[in-house]
């Protein structure tokens, strides 16, 4: 099985403190979340964590968009 970086590592490439883009804002906020599952790749586990522990994420649709970007990058 090929190496796949964690979702968190991918998400950190999307940070931009000056952006109003939802995924960039999610990345900016996730960076400050000390409990974020930094090694996780699994959608369900990440989704469950965010639903229960991420008040900084206004909509799970933003996570879905970011996770799809992650999958697209990992498939290249």
C-alpha cells in the first residue's frame, strides 16, 4: 500500500490567514486545535471528531469539500 499523508498534513497546506475561503479558514482553525487527530486518514473517524469537538467548523460541508480535495491529491 502506498504511503498516504494524513488529512491534517494535507489540510495544513491549505492555511491562509488572509483568505476568506472556507477551507482555508477551517485549516487556520484546525491548526489551533491541539486535540485534532493529526495522523488520521479515515473519513468517518475525522467526521465524528469534528462533529463532536470542532465548534470552529460552521458546516460539515466544508470538511466534505476539504476531504474531497485531499482524496483528489492522494490519487495523483
